[in-house]
C-alpha cells in the first residue's frame, strides 16, 4: 500500500469512529404481562361495615383505613378474629382513603379534600396535617419514599420527610395507560395496585411504570359467599415477615390470605 492510500485508510477509520452509533428503527417487541390467578390459603372474618380504602401490615400488625363521609376511620385490627382493637374516627367532612406506615407514624389520605393526616402509630394521636394538590386514593412506602395514586394512571413519588412530590410515572400496559389506580402495596420491589371497579390487581415496575403482571381475583368473594351488600375489591396487605399476602374489599365480610398462581 502506498503512502497516499495508507493515509486515506487511516483518515477513513478516524471518520467512521466519530460517527454516532446506529439506532435501530425496528419496532419494540411488546412485553406481555404475566397473568396470575390465585389459591385461597386462609379466610378470616372482616368487618362488613368497613368501607376499606387502605390496608397494610407493619411488624405483624394489621392496619386499615376506611372511607365514606361520617364513617371514615383508622383502625388496628386483629387478623384472626377481625376485631377492631383500636380506632380513631375522622371528622365527618373527610372521606378517608389509603394509609401507609412510616417509621413510628401512619399517614392517611382523604379523597377530595386535598388533605392528609399524620398519626402516632402506637397511640393514634393526630400529630399533624398536610395538603397535596390532587385527589388522594392509595399510598404505600417503599423504604425510601411514599408512592401515591390519585385515581388516574399516574403514580406520584413523595419525599417522606417533607411530603412533597419528587417525581411521577405513568403506568402503562404495553403502552396503554392504566387508569383508576387505587389502593397500593409495595411488595418485593413492585407496586401492587387495585384497579377500581375491577377484580384485578396490577403489578407495576415503579421506575418505568410498566405493568409486569396482572393478578385476577375474579370469583374470590364467591368462594365464601355473602348475604349482605358488598362493594368492589379493594385492600392489599403484605406481611413481609411471614411473606403472606392478604386482600379484601369494601364491605366484604371476609379477608383472604392468598397465593398467586401463574397461568
């Protein structure tokens, strides 16, 4: 190779190396969520007058937030009997929503009042109130931040110290927004969300908002039956110590321990 051609070859190599990486224009492969059914492990009594809006475990203790104007409350509940061990009622003008435990406190949202409450976890004494700019539906704590829902397809992230929003993500199933996200529970790195007026729970990867799975609880209440008036599925609690998953619904007379079964 003569000196001139060699010089051209070196120049071409340098020029090609400076080019940006080629970006593939091929369409993304759809990521189909895993479909789950359930197996009932245990059934426990549940207060059939409780309009369940929030449900969570902390150190083996079950806490429940209930809704409806004039009936909203925060409760400590005995799992095996369904007996209410401790309760504080909200003022009649508030419709209680989701709850979450943070350190020695319990946070409770309200529906359309744009106001939340902070309680002492042990005594249920009201410590403080705070405001937020959206409706309040569900809330959970992932160990670093609060994650809340407002009835849309958006999950909002809050700083636990200031209760101010630090970010948000839209929840989608193969690109389609998933609306009416309601009661939330953080389980092993994923957000489990009741979808209001359905028998399904979305399993969400919180960084991307992608629905990675669907838990279909169709027919769950009918496995035990009820003669009273009931409302929709709503209420997810996970006991991290025992690795047990519990679900219930508004005005349901039963609380179910279930295991997820891949279809």
